[in-house]
C-alpha cells in the first residue's frame, strides 16, 4: 500500500494551517521535506504527523527552542520492518541519510558560522588595509605634486621680483646720466 503524498496546500488545509506556516517551520526546525521530480514539496503521513506535533506544541505555548530540542531527539526514525521492495528500501535509506546529514549540519552550524565569519573578517580587514594604503599613496603623490607646484610658483615669483629689481636698477642709472 502506497503512502499518500500531499502538495503543500493540501497538507496545510489538512492541518488547519496556512502554507507559509509549513514553509516557516520547515526552515525554523530544519525539517527535510521530500520533493517530487518537479521539485515541489510532497508531504507524507510522517511529515503531517511531525507538523501536527509542532502545531500542538505551539498551541500549548512551548517555545521554539524547546520544540527544536524535542524534535532533534527524534530526528532519525528508522524504517519499520515491513515487506518492502528494493526501490522502497532505497528511498528509505536515502531519507535516513538525508536526515543524518541534516542533523550533522545543524550540529556543526555554530562552528561553521564562526569559522566562516572569522575568515570573512580577516579578508575584509586585509582588503580595508590595502585600500587605506592605496589611498595614502595617492594622497602622498597628490601632496608631492602640490609641493612641487608651490615651489615652482615661489621660484617664479622670486624671478619676477628679481626682474622688477633689475628694471628699477637700470632705470635709475639712466636717470642719473
């Protein structure tokens, strides 16, 4: 007997919830919802039961962290011993492996966040230092050019003043004669 698979709208209606609740809880609690060949979520009896448990705990006023802990304790339900064909056993095995990987990733999440954050911080810090050095070099070149222009202007003014002095000197001598 095949398990009934529901699309998200049908599952939400059956649970008396909105579809956004199912998507939110999927992310919030790290639930691995199977998908069909088109990539749409498919909710089986097991997923419906999980959402019923979450809904009931939410209605009882249990906070998210406590719900997460209760769900994590029961994250890998092993398949019941039944007469199952090879494809069904493979699907069950894949489901178990996905849940194991999900749990491992959740457990390593904090470590990975810290490690990635540290690496990103170091790279950003290096890039900022590099940009500051470039800016300082540009400013230094700018100030050197300004200094050179100021010196040229001062020299030009001195030459102009000296030439005016020469003219005055030669004018005096002509008048004296």
